[in-house]
């Protein structure tokens, strides 16, 4: 069933986004003596991109629930 496969794919995306959010948070918390991997602006942009994906997933879930 297509909706079952879509829900499995959405679940996988949610888990991946969760891991990415943890990585972005960890990078933002890195000691200031370490070379920054992401600038504060880059961290904000990464969080905005992840939020956009979260919103898209919520929209897709709404389409498959109804």
C-alpha cells in the first residue's frame, strides 16, 4: 500500500532529522577554542532548514491521515 510506504519513509525522515538536530546542537555547543565547524549564522540556517523539513513532514502526514 502506497500510504504505508509513505508513512515508513516519513518515519525514516523524522529519525534522520532528529539525529541532524542533535548534531547541529552539539556543533553549536562546541568549545570556543575548537575551530568552529558552523558559524552562528550557519547553525541558525541549519536549524531553519530542519524546521522546514519538519513542517513538510507534518504536511505530508496530514495528507495521508485524511
